[in-house]
């Protein structure tokens, strides 16, 4: 009895843990809960999703699908709450591929069995990799996002310039434009724009981290990485993109300056195209792949994008998987492209889309040239939350800290996160 | 002298029990959990039951104290809070005195304006200030003719702007409290001082200040606690801690390092340290007052 009491007391003396996620149950009817991300202009997305829901409900008697749109900014809190309390969790969810490793480690998503899915063979391997952890698939890539170089055709024509063909040309070109047109940013490059900066690092042969056995080791302070960082931070200077204006900008704000007609170039994603078409820069811009180190090459882009996955605690796993296959399948990816401009993840659908829309060609060329990704480890969420890379870029760009010292500091902090 | 009856203590305890229960439930239990969590490796994996709990003892605290960034953020927070507290007290007290000297209509306008600032939700207030101080479209830059000047870029300018916002939304509490205090000073006392030939300054120092002392203590401690815990203003106005995190304060730092990164154990440790610091400040302040002969 004393021992029993001791156990009770000990158990009372530990922070709460939620019980193991519900398992076993695989119901074939009832309500399927789906979480998708809200968008600035959600209408077209909602229409396509509604169509898929109707199709799904017609095919499955006694099943209703409840779709909730959650805010991207609040996603961390929403998903953490869902993982901690399986009862309030959805069955299917859309989520960013950089969040995957953390979510899987947190026990959030279950492995997907795609073996019987005909569409699966056409998923681009590099893109499917962003849905894998340790070789197992946890998410179907719903769309992929890659960035390329946007430039103002009117400004380039007026000054008799051509878009850059190698990375080293960007800074001089941007400087020349700002000298000629002081009210324009040579290139809108943000200090918090990690995925705009990383291609510079990758093109120089550097990387965020490298795999050493089954552990990651920071590589952001290697000579190659530093060369890339130097090249990117050179852009955040008074004669190209003044720090007071640019150092605090992330990706959205960087593109926003281009949209407002205040920048001659920027690094933007295929997902930004629609919004640029509805801006001051509409009709007078062109897109080329961000050039690489050597003439005519392409800098490796970050393979961003969103996945569709099935929650581990779901009581309707088969239905949920079916829904993922429907919404993430070729037919609806094509519809999502038409509605939102989301780049499909199937090779054949991509080719199809490119044929009908020549304007997405630079993005597909970028994808074809090979993409890179962040380290697939649950610790990436920590590195991301601690803003290690943006802080590194900002420190160098604002002159607060020399490149060597700042890179070393970031690498140390990263290694500490990898080790935890 | 009354003799305490046997059983008085028990009755007193019975009367206090409801308050005690509320305090234990609302304050004691969360603090107990906070301390407990700070002793474990407690991340998202552990919360969802996907990984076993590991007891770390004081390791989270060791990690925290060996982090140079923690110390610089702590220093920054203390400095920032000190400026905000001083500013709030000076502005609040000055306006309270002003309110006792002006006509009724002017006082009504002053109070309405102050209450408006007080009632504005922090998020809305911070955002509106950002609009006012926007580099390109802001009213302030237009007024000063400094279009293009970024108020949130330079470290000290950014801190100054946020401090001004914090003072703006917290001075009304000080003003209203002190105004009530000044009004409560009996007219005879002031009249007696005037008859004795005391100057206005002398009256303020030797008559009004001692009488207002208990109120000043309350508003000072309140302000210290509020301003030490500032989160919203820094988070919104400096976009999560400024360029390269140079405008971080402890609360935002804790959120970023611990909660956003799912390191709840470490985050709880920061919370415990903040609680202890605030308790120390409050206790030290009360002690200093006691020593100078003024019981609260």
C-alpha cells in the first residue's frame, strides 16, 4: 500500500501528458473533419474544395465532410492543441512541408499508404521527398512553391538592360538601376527572407546543414555558405535596398515592394504571380529563373509547398486517406492551379499546365534544375521559431556583427538545436 | 488591550478560506505546474504522449543561465521597464495635478481622452501607432516632413517608440488613481499649510506627497509588474523583436525560444525566473518603504 501511495504521489508530480492517440477504430461513416489554410483570397480555393467535398460525399454514403479554414499565422498553436487533444483534432489537414518533421515527431500525422494509388507514380520524386520523414510518406504534396526572379520589363528596356544570367551579375545590375532611378529599389531583398536568401547559399555550394550519420551538423558557417550569404547581404545596402527599408522584410513584404512598383527586381514565388498581376507592376514584368553561379545555370530553389496528411489519432483513417487521394490527386490539383495558381506536384500535370500557361515556364525550369530543402528533422521547427537564419542575415546586413562571427553564432545555435 | 480568545484563529481561518481556495486554485496550481514543467524535458512529443518524460532537475535553468542572449535580453528588459515605469509615473502624476487645477470642461476632456487610451485594446493600439509612424504613409512623418524615415529600424528609436506607446496606454491608471488621491486630501490640511505660510512646492513635498504615498506605492508596483511583462507592443510594433532580435524583451524572448519552439520546459523556467524577479522587486520595494518608517 505504501508503494501504491508512492506511485500515486510520483504520478501526481509530473506534468500532464495526453493519453496515447486513439487507435484501432476505422469507421466508414460519420463526419470527416478537414483543416485547410485560409488564404488572402479564399473564394476560388473554397469553390474547388466544395466541388471535391460534394464528389466525395456522393461516392461515400453516410459521410459528411466538414472543412475548416485555419489561419497560417496561428497554425502552430492550432496544430499543437490538436496533437495534445486528439478529440479536437481533424482527420485530414493541410500543412507546410517545413513543419512536417516536427509534426511527425510530435505524434501528429500517421504514415500514408499510397501503394494502391495510380496517381502516385507521377509525383515528382524531389517533391515527394518533402513529404517523407526517414523514408516514410506522411503527406501527399498538394502543391509546390518555387521562387524565381521577377523583373520590371519597362525599367530594363528603358535603361537598355538584360535580366541577369549569373548570380554575380545581380548586385552590379541592381546598383546600376538604383543609381539611374533613385526612387526604385535595385532589388527588393528582405532581411527576413530566408527562402529568398538560401538559393544564394546553395548556388555557391553551401548549405544550411549536412547530414553526418543520422545527425545533422550546421554547415551555414562553411566558406561556401558564407560566400552565398555575403552575396545576398550585399543586396541589403543603401545603394541597392536600404537596410532601414529592407532589413525587416520577409518574403511577403519584399514582394509587396515590387507590387507597389517600388522595386526593379525581386525574388518571388509562382504563388505570388496572381497578386502581382493585380498590382502596379501588372503587365510590365517578366520572370526568369534565379541564375546560378555559372553563366546560364539556375540557382537551386527551395522546394516549398503544402502537404495533405492524415492525423495519427483519426478514427476514420481509410476515409481520410481516400479524401487525401481525391483532393491531392491529379484532377483537383489541376483545378487548384486554375483557381489559385498553385503549382501541381505531378510531372505530367505540370507539363500540361506549362503548355497552356507559358508564364509558369521559368518556375518549372527552376524545379527541373533541382531543388533543395531544409534539414528534415523535428529540430528544424525550433531553428525556425528561434529565427536563427533571419537573425544571421539581419546581423550581417545591418553591420551589427561581422559575417564570420554571425555565421559562427548561428551555426553554434543550430548545432545546439540539432543535439537536443 | 484585548486578549485573543481561544478559537479566534480558527474563525479567522474559516472566514479566509474562500479567498484562500480561490487563490490556490487560480494562482497556486498554475505556479505549481509551471515550476514542475520547468524541471522536465517537456516538448510537444511529451505533451502528446509520444515520448516518455525525462526529469532534468535544474538543467533547464542551467541552460538558461549559460545563454548570453538571456542575460542581454534580461538587461534590456529591466532598462526598458524602468523607462516605461518612470515615464508612466511622471506623465500620470503631472496630468493628475493638472486635472485638479483646470476647469470642469477641460478636466472632462482630459479624462475622456485618457480613458479612451486606457480602453483601447493593446493590439489595436499598437497597430494604430504603427500606422501613425509608418515610414511612407504615416501621419507623423508627413507632419515632420521626414517621409521615408523608419521609426522601427534603429534599435533605440524603436525602443523609444514602443516605450511611448506603453506609457500612452498605461498613464491613465496612474492619473485617475492619483487624481482621486489628491482630491481626497482634506481641504483643512492644505488650508493649515497655507496659513503657516508654506510655499506651493513645500506643500507638495511635505503635505501632499506623504499623504499620497500609499497610492504611489500601489501604482509603482503595478507599473513595474505590467511593464516588465510587456509582450504585445514589442511583438507587434517591432515585428517580433526587431532587426536581428535587438528589441527583444524577456516575454517575447520566452515565447520565441520556448513556446514557438515547443520547448515548454525551458519556457517554464523563464517564467519561473520572471516571477521570482518580480517578487523580489516587490518585496525589496516594500522593505525599503518600511525602513523609511512608512507602513503600507
